[in-house]
C-alpha cells in the first residue's frame, strides 16, 4: 500500500485529502500537501495530524521558524536513538513505544524502530480512539491479534 493511501485510510477522518508527502523526519513525522494546497503535519509520537500551513508561502515561513525546526528535526532524540539502536533500515523510522500523548517518555528506554506505514496506521487508529477523551483521562490498552 502506498503511503498516500495509508494516510488517507488512517487519517482521513480528520479531513485530510493527501496529495503528496513533501517531507519526513527520522521519527516518521510527515509534512503532507493536500489537494487544496494546505500543508499538514502528521506526528506519530504525539498522535496528531493537523494543518500547519495554509499554502506554500506559509510553509516557507514556517521552515524559517527556529522553534518549529527544532521540534521537527528532534536532533537530540534522533542522536540518542541512533546511538542506542543504530542507523535506520530502509523504510523504518524511530518511534516511541508508548506515544507521548499517552504519557510515554522521550528517552531511549521508550524508543524502538518500526516501518513507517505501521506508524501512520497505528497513530491514526489510536488518535481516532482517544480524540474525545479529556487530557489526563485514564485509558486501558488492549492488544488483540
């Protein structure tokens, strides 16, 4: 399955109609252009997909914002992951085992690697399930085959 189709299937419920992926980082964050020319950030570790730029000009301005760039590149965390887990294999990304949105820590003890397609799928499914819960709500994860 293509990454565009996976984004559509897993995150379409937020209103995204993906056209192309225009950027990605080592933690599977994607910058996605939609059919209307808006740009979305899909963030698996914090389980969200939202518009970050209304057009290419906004995206160009965002790409100059140092706070955004620091958050996007996640350099310190990438260095920890690379040191602890090694270089990424083709098609894989670093990921938080327990997403930050569920209280997972941003440290090497909570980092593994996974295929990008699975990160998109898992984060979209999880986000849909928890979207209406208030901050701090208790949840119970159940893994089923």
